């Protein structure tokens, strides 16, 4: 029986068992079928499992394929890809230039190729990974906050918040990738902690109202600021994962665009916006995501970059499932 190397990386933390656990499997010979990858992801039963595959497009360093435990493939540039790049750098699958500020590689996610900056940092788990996400798109607004609040176990009046005379009340799908997460602002941290994700059928129905399938609900609130950097806390649940996700970079990136669009945070003179998002506290974890938004001068383009690190928790080899097995 053939075997492949794997690692479990805690993403967005430098402390083992405090980050968002990600299984990373080296499929660098492209030997696995879709079904085999689905079986492996189900076996790990983490929020996501990422496979490092050879590139299929010019200019790509590696192709990343990520699967939920239910077998769905996802393509967001979040913890699933940032953690994989931390493993790629930490294991020597790419050469990081010791003399340069950072080394730039390119990841293939579905039909998209996006740049990844890898820099060495003794204070950041050895490597700091900074990834560019796609251009933010503002999609379906949720049509009924009363049913959404009921599905979340909170009051309708708990949805939305105000900050320095500006308000944000509209739950909406905003994306920088194919992932269609529903972003839901809530009143305060106490409300965020009270959210109940246990009614999966109701949450699935609420997501369907915004044409969001195999995606999730991303609830967030303001908690303060440090040196003019706005701090937020967030929680995420996806029925496809079947569990609360400790860190969701594919939703934190679009959140940056939401805050700018609603004037909750304003760009500096050089067109930049920086925020910090903490997630996973209700799961006994503390995942810290740095987000940098840049408004291009004389253009409507808004670029989002997400930064974070990782730490190795486990590594070994796994038995490749038989090609005769079905998912």
C-alpha cells in the first residue's frame, strides 16, 4: 500500500493547539484521484484538508486543492492555503531568500493564480505568509433579518452595530473568492458569544436565501482599536464543515471591504486600511489574522492581503486509500 507524507499545522498562531488545525498532504506527484482526496479529508475530519499538487497553469508554483469533510472542494484564499504555504516554506518545498525582504511565489486556486509573499520572521513561527485575495464582490443581501436572527439564536435587534456615527446593519454575501460566505454584523462581543450554530438545517435555509450553498455564516463585531488599527472578533460556521471554524481567512478578507464600503474604517492618505481579526475564542483557540486593504489611486480597485503564520503540530505518513473505494 502506497503512502504519502502529511502534516497538521495550526494556522494563524505560533502556539500549538491554539491555531486553526489544517491537514496538509503532499500530492506533489499528482497521484491522487478526487475520491481519494475526499476520503482522506473525511478521515482527518478537520474543517479543511489541503493537497499540494503540481501546477497546471503557467506561472504557478503549486496548485492547492482543499476539501471539506463532506467532500466538497473549496477554493478560498484563507487558512486552507495560508497554512499550506507555511508548510511549503517550513518543509523546504520552496527556497526562501534569506537576504530579501520576502520571496514571492504563486498559488493556483481553481482557475485563479494569486501571489504569495513568504518572509522569515523569528517572532512569527519562522515564516510569515502574506497572500493576495481576489477583488471583493458585493453580492446578495439577506432578505429577512428576523429569520436569520432566529436561526442564530439571537434577537433581530442584535444584528448590526454603530461606530463613530456610522452604522452597519445589512447581512450580505461579500467574497474575494468562489466562497459565498454570508457576513453578519452583530451588536457586541456578548451577542457574538451567544450565537448558537446548532440548528444546521435552519442555517442552511438562511444561506440558501442568498444563493450561498456549501458556504457559511460569518458573524463579527468591533472590540476596540490599537494604534489606529481596528480590532474585531468573529465566529464562523459552515454546515458543510459540520463544525465551528476557528479561523476563516476567506471571510476575513471580504470583511475588510465591508468596513471600507460602509465608512466604518477609512483609508489613510496612501490609500491603505489595516485591521486585526481574532477568531476561535469560543473554541478554546486564538487565531490572529492581519488584513491590509489598499485602494489603488485613481481606480476603483481594492486589493486585500491577509497575513498570518503557523506552527507544526503533527507529521507522518498516511496510507493512500484504494482506488476501488467510493466516497
